[in-house]
């Protein structure tokens, strides 16, 4: 158990107002430490063809055998070919584990680990979205710590032994996992997600190859792009932000507002795809040091309970959390607005902040992101809020403390209309007036409880993430044809 978890359990006995002050001070203090924590950065190869260049580079490292960790769709689309051709040409042996599913669950990681051991591999190459990259990271840490059950690796620095190297080829522009210290997997038994954090999990080298993203379906482009935006925004607004992380987060926000709509509408534009993958990587670099906040804490609960895709869950929650935080972070929201080209530094701060909130709503609307979570059920809200606040208050440097009542009320605003009607009377009322968070926003400031504007005929959370449209698979000439094994 980490220090924050222990402290939070002790603080459970203390009234919520006092707890808010205690945790705020503790998190600010911890930020002073994380600012100087050495976090390795992978060598980045960027641009069309960089996955082939990664394959060429890997042949120089003298690995005995690489395990390529990916999913069946990536194989079917022929996205491994440049990499595996380069490995074959350089005489580097590799084996394939292509069973990854979204939010890779524990039994799947165990199968990947068995493959890693059976094939006597000594390094991993993840090719795919966050699910493949995180699975490879967890297989790596588990292989080095065979006596530890997977669940016990969740938390900070739980693996004693150094994991084998991981290399990454992201095929979505969202998670930033190619540069982060984190790995997220699913625990289906407990219907929750496990987060493993260790600086030794950062990949050694990563290829940002826009050619691999040209066929990413619009709905996945949208959701993963909003994940990257959430990383940038949460790292910028939290207490652990520093000048270094601010630069990266702002760069990501600018790139995302400039390019995400085009990536959604015009997926084959490689320049736009490259800029989105840079944005995702910059946002990953920012949050791996400055961490995330309430949006991720709540979204992880939706992922664990309803299997809502991670980026989609973040996109739906982000507008609500921004409105809640706004009174405490007005100048920071204004700075985000300027970087999103919504005004200049000469404009009124509150006006800029409001424009940023409106621009996030508009972006969601243009990307077909719904304002409600179709799977959400009123009866689940107390447990969801409790788990989200536990995650946030034991790990994230949030800029404004959220009470249990405020969290429940925020989640309740995401109920689909049918469930909303079944919510208890007063369930949609403003947050309880027991903490500073309940203070109404002064005139002209963004209002914490304002509902986002309704999207025209919004898709539901269940329909928004459609299955990828397969492109014709390219012909494979590698000595080992990658098929679903
Ligand atoms: N480690 C971290 O720092 C970190 C950060 C954020 C999120 N995550 C985790 O990452 C996971 C989500 O990752 P994700 O959003 O990238 O989605 P994903 O990896 O789950 O992939 C989503 C879908 O997109 C498909 N896909 C991926 N690339 C494609 C391509 N180029 N063309 C066509 N289809 C493609 C996949 O087959 C899959 O069906 C979650 O488990 C989340 O918790 C990790
Ligand atoms: Fe995320």
C-alpha cells in the first residue's frame, strides 16, 4: 500500500472539509518530489516508415528473440509488416502474441506471459493501442517477478526485479503509453482496472508511424484523441504541473485543437496523423510526471464496470469535471484557451476560461461523442463515486477537492435520459454545501453545474466506438506469417 492510500484510510475518520485540506497539502508536497524523479524517455523515431526503422534499429541490440504483442485486427490490417520485414532482413528472431483485447484482462496477460517464457524471449515489441502497449509492459514486469501474483503488482514500484526491455509502436494517438511509467489492465473478477506504475516500464524506443494510423476508424480516432486531450488538460490543471510539463501539455492542446477534427474527417492525411501522434506523446510525457485527475478516476470506473472504451469515457466525463474545477483553476483554463486559439492573453480571463469549456463541448459534439453514458445505471452511482474518489484521493494531485455528494451528483448528470427519470428526487441537485467546492461560481465565471450543450442526435456510448473497418491485408513475406494463433 502506498503512502497516500495509508493516509487516506486514516483520513476516512476525519470530516470531509478537514480531509480536503490535508490531502491538498500532502499532494502538493508529493509533487515537489515527483518533479525531480528521474523518468527515462524513449528514443523516438517519428514519421512515415518509422516502424520499419525501429525494426532495423532493433537488429543492432542483439536480442535473442522478441515477443511482438498485438491484437488480431492489427495483424489483419497488415500493420506489422514493415516491422517484421525489417526484423527478418536483419536476422532478428521474433514470436507473435496477437490475442490482445481492449483493456487486456488478467487471464490474457497470463497467456502472453506463458508465450514469452515458452518462446524464450528476452524483449517485447508492442504494436497497437494502449491495450497492447500496457499488456506488453505488464508481461515484462510479471516475467521478471514470477513469484508475485499479477494483482499484487498493482501500485507503485511493486516489482522487485528489473523487467526486460519493451519497445512500442502505437497505432492509436491517445494513450501516450509509449512514453509513460504506467500500465493499465482489467481485473474482470473485481470488475475494476489495475494500474501498475514503475519508471522501469517506460519503453526504450518508440516509433510514431502515421502510416499505421491512416485506417484508424473515425470513432476510435475521436475517442483516443480525447484521451490525449484529457491527459494534457489534467496534467496542466493538477498540483504537480511544472514548467516542463506545462510546455508539453500546452503543445499537445494546441496540436489537438488544430488537428483532431481533421484526423476524424480525413483519416488518411498522414501529416495530420503525425501531428496527432506527437500530441499524444507530448501529453503522455506531461502526465507521466504531473499525473491525471478526476476525469480519469471516474472514467476508469466506467471502464471497469461497463467496459466503456477508455478514451470515450474520458471524453464524456471531461466537460463535467472541467465545470466542477473551473472556480479553482480559472487562469489555467484561460491559458489553455489561448493555446487552443480561442483568444489572446489580452482577453478577460473568465471569458477565456468559459470559451475553453465551450470549445471542449463543441469538439466532443463535432466528433460524435455523446453527452451521456448509455450503460450508466442509477443504482451503481454510489459505488462508482466511492471508487473514483478513492482512486483520485490516493493518487492524483487534484486542484479542487470533490466530496462524495459532489461526485455522485456529477456522475448522475451523465445518466441516459431513461435512467435520469428514475433518479431519486433531488438527485440532480447542486452539490452539498459542506465544502468550498459548493460555493457558487461568481458572476461571469464558468458555472460548475452547467450541462454541456446537447449534441445533435448523439450516438450512445455503446454505439460510438464501432468496429474498425479492415483494409485489405498487405501480403506478408516474413518467414513467420502472423496469424491468429
Ligand atoms: N499506460 C498508460 O499510460 C495509459 C494511458 C491511457 C490509457 N491507457 C489504457 O490504454 C487502453 C486504451 O488504449 P486505446 O485507447 O489506444 O485503445 P485500444 O488499444 O484498446 O484499441 C481500441 C481498438 O482500436 C483498434 N485499433 C488500434 N489501432 C488501430 C489501427 N491503427 N487501425 C485500426 N484499428 C486499430 C484495436 O484493434 C481495438 O479494437 C485502456 O486500457 C487504457 O486504460 C494507458
Ligand atoms: Fe487516459
